[in-house]
């Protein structure tokens, strides 16, 4: 079906091009949701979609959608996707590789003159990372009908509401419900992604077939003590919010260090201190907590343990600690039939693969709620991600693309 038309060099060039959009002095890329860099990246990919023979459009929430129209578009089709936004000073592969490979696969079909009966759709999801407005998987949340109106009221660090940022970019948050898709129009969702871990590299294996995705629960802790003079306040009379935060961070580390056979992880990745002055005892700290596990009961046990630790720290130090859960997603077991289809293709074309669990969240975990879904992992160097040092060999991306290409062909 024209696999020889797939051009990995072209994909590599596109990865480099996108890395320049939002490039940082440290060598990484910063493309937060609904910023000029975010829109510029989407417009770049939109052009690629058009060159690949797709019809393109944005839905009301900013998901970029390309459709390779089939001969009988009423038949259930295939949807592929990932995201283009990054974390601050992030890498060039996380999410981006999945979008570009999907577009190149469609381009390969297009160049070979091959049209399937159903449509093939590619999506670049809006705001997967959730850095700017404090909640991830925004675009796929809207596409699956799981977005609430309250989400649009979230604000960034400058006090800009999400709905205003969307409007400023030309989108229509008032019509967010129209972003929901009809699951009956799709028979499968696929997402190719770098592993963001070391399992494949340690196994000297280029390809991973993802069995399931650990469930993230994201919370914000607000710790209120009392701001006092750093020189005039004795140590025993302080209500230091930052010292209490340090205790809580260590509690998260201890509670989330898993026992044998468990995969619980906990991270404090964002922290702000007020008044953040050299000679003032911190009066307030706000910090994020990200707790994940493939077993929702173990994840919930960890969260309860953290809440108990927070209560004990607050009582002992005479301060206030509040915890607000802003995101809670159930673990996802991906579709076994699609995993079997991927495995059969691996065996047919001679690909070495390993089955594994994803510790990171992906748009697939929401898409799986309404459409049979599967993920392909590609190994990345040292497991590094969310960093300028993030790297995947183009040869491995080529193998992942080959697997996806032939699996789509077997399903359609």
C-alpha cells in the first residue's frame, strides 16, 4: 500500500522546525496552551495536513483536526492523535512525534493514491499538558464530552481566564459542547508516543505495546502560616509555611514509595512562595501534588495518607493546610482487541516489542472511555522527557510508524 512513500527524514525535519517555535535559551521549547507559539505550531501542522490530502478545521476548543476523506465516510473510521503543547522548556518529541507520524502516515496513503472506505482522522489536541491553567487533557476532555463549564473559568498566573485566552485565539468557548464527537463514527483511536521512561531502553527494545495507563490525581495544597521578620522572630515562635511545605513534600515521597509489585508515584512539581522575600519568613505556600497508580485503590490510599500527614503537620505547627483536588482520572485498561492487532502486525513484520504500563497520562486515557483505544510507545534515551534532553531515534519512530501504518491497513 505504498509504505515506501513514508519519509522519516521529513518527519525529523518537521520535529526540528517545531522545536524552533517557542525555543528557549536553554535549548528546549515552551509552547503553553493558547499562546502565539501554540497557535503557530498548529498552523504549521495544519499546512502539513493539507499537503497530505486532508480537509482541516478547528473545533470550538482549539483541537486541530485533519480528515482524510474516505469513499464511504459514514463507515466507522480510524482516529489518531496526540498534542503539540509543551511544558516549560520541554522537549521536541513529547506529543509532537505522535502528531507528525500520524500526518506522515496519511501522507503516505495519499501519495500512493490509496483511499479507504471510511475516513482517517488526525487530531492535535489542545492543552494536553495543562501547565498554564492547572488541568491536563483539556482538548480530549472536550472531545469526549467530559468537559464542564467550570473548567473554562480557570485562570493562569497572570489572572487570564481560560475562556478569554481561547477567545483571543479565535476559538469559541461558549460552544465547547460542540467539540464532542460521535463515538459511533470511529472504530479505533491510536496514539504513538515516546515512552517517557526507561523500560524499553533497558530491554533494548524499540517498541512498546501499552496495556494500560496509570490514573493521575492532581491536587493543590495551600499552606498558610504567618509572614514575620526573618531576624526578629525566634525559631520557636515561627509559623513558617515553607518549612511545613518541605515536611509535606517529604511525606509525599515516603508515602508514594511503592512496596514490591506496586507502581505508585507522587510528585510535587510546582511551588510558589509568598511573599518570596529574602528577609521575610514565608507566610503562604501553594504547591501541586500529582499522584498516580494503575490501581485506583492504591492511589486513593496514598492520597489519604498525604491528607493525614498534612493534618498532623498543620496541627503540630499551628498553621493551616488545605488540599483541593483539581483532577481525578480513573486508570485505563486499553482495548485488548487492538493490542492483539498490533501484536500480530509486530510478529508479521518482525518487530521486537514489549508490553508495558504507562505511568504518564495521555489523551488516550480519555478517548478510551468512548472509543476502543491503543497506544504505541517508542523508546527514548535514558527515559528523559519534559526536558531539552528528551530524545528518540528517528529509526525507532520509523518502526513505530510502520507498525501503526500496517495495523490501520489490517483494520480497514
